[in-house]
């Protein structure tokens, strides 16, 4: 298996991380998950923009310019070819600060790691079963719009999901406002009005979320970004999740079933795929 580490193509086994590494010790970094379908890198510009915005917040140096679209496209295609992937590919782009310091870092430099694996999206033809997360809460911050290596909120939610034997969980913040699913944006429909949580709740500024909202509005739909609570979701007519892997519809939440909502699934899939 080959990876791209600090702008160099290497065998995976040759990449070593020291114990004082800040990504390992503090989760002092960011990541993006990017899908290549039919040899086309999806939403590449949006992923880079979110990553670079996060790196700016974290105080990384001007070398962020090296993480540009030309490099990303070339590196992803190179990894696909070198690793002999035949179908769609899931890339993970990670950046983290170079060593030095404790909670207060002493470096503005960063490491880069691009990895690749086969991608086959999970499909839920009849919809997903979900519940509310009770043990982990999202927090708003200057960096909450990005995906950070400090992902314990979502790891704890993943453990709870497994224990509850459901497909996903709805996360809220400490004030009780709806935020997102474990790794997907949250949308719901009530009386033909589409809603999604505001970024001020602490939810990630999802790439699929951004593009779906834009396309829906181009199609004439209005998407309200709101501060909403659990009851707003329980009384919704339809609930959907969306991330770079696609759109899924919720068939059951906390014992309530949702039926006759296939029309909204088609609308959101059209918005996601641009069809």
C-alpha cells in the first residue's frame, strides 16, 4: 500500500510517527474525507477551502499554499494508480502540527498525509433507524466548522450507537439544540419546509450540506437554518442525513416510523448528485 506523506509517495510501512507527535499526543490537526467516483474527485475545491480555513484558524504557516487543487488531483490519481484501485476510492487527507510544546504549540509547520482505500457506500434502501445521542455533546468553537483529529465526541457517539443497535445517532449540543448525525449533516421537512441546524450549534460545515443547500435553493426550495430542539425533529414529516457518501432517509426515530417520504429522498438525491 502506498501513501503520500509530506508530498512524497511512500510505501505505508515506511511512514513512522514519533511518540511526541502532536497529532498523536493532542489531536492537533484536521482531516478531510474525499470521494473519487468515476475518476472524478467530488467537491475537491470545497474540501480544500474548508481545510485551508481550518488551518488558518489553527495558525499554520504560509506553506498551506502547497495544498492546492493541482497537487490534490495529481496525488489522488497517483495513489489510485499506484495502489491499483479499479473502482471508486475514498481518500483521507490529514494535516497536523509539527512537534513542539505542550498545550501551547511552538511550531506553525505541519505534516501532510494522504491515504486511499476502496470505496463502496453503504446503502439503506428502506431507510436508517436512528436515536438521540445521550452521552456525547457537540460544542461550538472557532474550529467546530472543520473536521479535527480530536474526534472523541463522535467516537463516543459511535460506541453508543453500537450499544443501542441503531444505524445512526442524532447529536445535540450542551444547550439541547439539534446539531448533526455522527458523520452526516441533518435535514428535516415539516409542512413542505426544509430545515437544517445552524453552524452556530457547533455542527460541522459539511461539504454535502453546503452543496445540497445551494442546489435546493437553485431549484426553488427554501432551506431554513435554525436553532431547533428534540421536539422539532420528533414532529417532523421527514428526516434525512447527507454526507460525501450520499443521502439517506430516516425510517424510524425513537420508536416513531416515517412513511410516504420517498419524494423528498428523490429531491435530496437530485440536489446531491446534480441530476
